[in-house]
């Protein structure tokens, strides 16, 4: 991949480029908790977006996408937003850096990657992170890594209309090989937690349903509103509550009759996830992958039955994992399609993958895609 990008850059723009990478991410546990002010446990993976880049001395950016076979060109001003959807990510990064007094000038770039698109591995966050890291370096803007993550998040908000949390960008920027990140999405405090399942006889594998149901974006917004409704009701009794993560389960019970049954279920999932994350982290400290896996199954149950963001395809793969004695399995990401993340004993791996592919194809007419992932480093210059 790296050689292809550098060769393409030389073909289009000439020699002398620098090469950067920013990875996609997985999230072990803590789903739909980021915008509720809670903890998440993501890790960068060994699949990334790569950018070959150099200043061009002009006033325009020229970016060629290998995957789309398209060239985008834009001036570094708000009025020149590019027509191609993919190009709005690097454009937004440039604008967000300029808003923060970063010196961004004209540049040439070639971009491509091996983060599967549409699989819930945050290819868009990786794209933003790759350009933010690269531009920060080649133009000496001086932004710290945390600010680069916020630049990526603001790009999603302001140039793509996606009101995402900070987890994806943070994991892509701060990832560390052999570690997951315990991130407080409210304060951005974080710590690294060793996570090396391979040494303990486990593998991490994603099964991609290859479906995405259309209600995803509207349903996501409704669930955010439900959580905000619960917080508003609870705050009348407990004014110290700022986000749903601050809420104790018995405080939620106090307002059961004051909010809708739907709002209660959504909030019940989040307060339960708070307890599961704590148990998951304690299990990892003891290298107890079996207990950690149990928490993953419980999270899937909550996402499916309480938060209701699963779908038949995801539930089916979770059931196959349970039947095949997989240590841990759950849907990952926003929901309504995408991947399950599975923690599976190495001795069970082949049987599980074979069963999942065969049984899923028999029911849904196509096999799931299989992605083995290894926890790896975050954004970097190569």
C-alpha cells in the first residue's frame, strides 16, 4: 500500500513527498457512551489511511484519491468546498486548523488506505487524523495530539454534519501498540491499559455483516434525545448531574414514571454499561479474558434489547459466537449493520469463522467479511 501511494505521488506530482499514516479503530466495550460523557475502551488497529504529501508553494490543495480515482482541488478558504464527498474531510481539516491559527498553505497529496469502508472501523476519522497529523508536521503548526483529535471531530461536525463523539479521532491519534485506551469522553483524561490477547491464546476478529440499514442516522439522533430527556428529569432531583454518566441506577429509577418507557430503556442501557466497563477493566488487570468476554455479551444484549440499535444480522452473528463457545462477542459501532467484534480462543478460531460464514450465508444470502485485527500504533510519520 505504501509503495503504491508513493509511486502514484511521483507519477502525478513528482518526487520528494513525506508519508504519514493514521489507523482505524475498534472499541472493546463502551458503545454509545461517548456522547453521554462516559468511558470508552478503543484501540487503534493495523489498518490505516495513508497520505503522501508535500507543500506545493501555491495557494491550492490538490489531493488524488487512489480508491476513488479522483482528483480534488480547492483553495484554502471556506467558499471553495470541494464537490467530492471524500475530499470534504481533508478540506474541513484545513479549515479547522486555520480557525485555530494554524498556518496551512498549498500542498499536493495522494491518499489511500486499507481500512474497510462502511464496516464501522472509522475510516473517516482515520482520514481526518492522517491529514491533521501530516499538515501539522509539514507546516509546523504546533498543535498537540489532543487538539488534532478535536480538529478531526470538528471536521465531522461542521463539514459532514455528523455530530460524533471524540472516541474515533482520539483512538486514531493516540493509539499505542499492545494497549487499549480508557478514555473519559467528558474530560479527555485517558490511560493506556495493556491488551495483548495473542499472548494469552486469544484472537480478535471482526465479522462484517456487509449491511447498513437506512434508519441509522435518524435513530442515532433519537437515542441522543432520549438520554438528554432522562438527564433533564434526573437533574430536577440531583442538580449536580451534568451527563448521563453521572447518574446512579437508583436515581434513574426515581424518574421511571416521569419519562417515557423508551427514554427509560435508553438510559438504563447507559447506566448498565458504566458497570460493565468497570468490570471489564478489572478483568483485564487480572488477565481474565473470560470475564471480559462475558461483559461483551452483556453489552450486546443491552444494545439489542434496551438501546435497540442492533439488527437481525448482528444478533445472528452474536448467537453463532455464543453457540461456538466464543469468549466474547458484541455488535460494534453505531448499529443497524456493520461488524461484530469477537474475542475468540485461538483453538476455536477456525471453527467459529467457518460456522459464521456458512450459517450467515444460509440465512442472509451472503457471507460476512472477516477482518483479523491487531492493536497497533496511532497516527505517525513513516
